[in-house]
C-alpha cells in the first residue's frame, strides 16, 4: 500500500510540475511622428477582449499605462492576462489620440494557449488593422536571460498590408 501511495504522489507531482496557466500577452512601443512616446496625456491605450462566438459581448476591458521597459522585455506597454485561451477570443487594442483612433484587431482561432506577441514599433496611424490567421506574426524572438520566446512584428513591418 505504501508503494502504491508513493507512486500516486510521484505521478501527481510530475504531472503538476509540467502544468502552466494559459495566458495571452501583447507588448508594444508607440511612435508618433517618428518619436517613441509613453506620454499618457497624449495616448489612451485600451484592450477589449470579445467572445469568439458572440463578437459583440465584451469579456474584459482594460486601460493601460506605460511601464518600466526593464521589466517588460524592452517594451513600453505590456498587456498580460492569465487564465484565458486566446484562441477562444478576439482582442482589440485601441490607441486613442484626441479624436483619432487606431484599432489593432487580433483574431486567430489557431493561436497558442500561451499567445505572446511583441510589436517593436506601432506608428500611430488612424484606422483599423487586422492580424488574423493569415497575417499572424511568424518571427520569433528568444530572450535567453529570462528563458522567454515570443512572436513579434519588427519595426519595418508594412502596416498597410493589414489595413481594413
């Protein structure tokens, strides 16, 4: 009986050691007229997350401020939400400057359970831009110092190719 109990504990220990909570993360830097800016008086940053089956229903809505780049893998803005499977949702990053608005829609039903995307340079341009399954970022950046890898959109990306 002791051997069975020990084996059971050992099996559960190995199984839970490999478990990782699902999350989605979007990191980015905003540029305005060629200048990198984190001025919260100039931009309002919001994330809306919608149900995939009911796209009018907002599951979560958050407002963000710029953070410390040393803690955000070099990005000014770091949106991290744990416990959600992003492939069951769609996301919308809304960047507002005065009365102008830039929307970045993230919609990929085949996204990973650990979706993480870095946008090296978002040049503020009013309009709607869609990253769908066909245009999902494929480049991967590896950060060895904290054992992280994530997809990213480099600073030379042509945003007009995904404009709606």
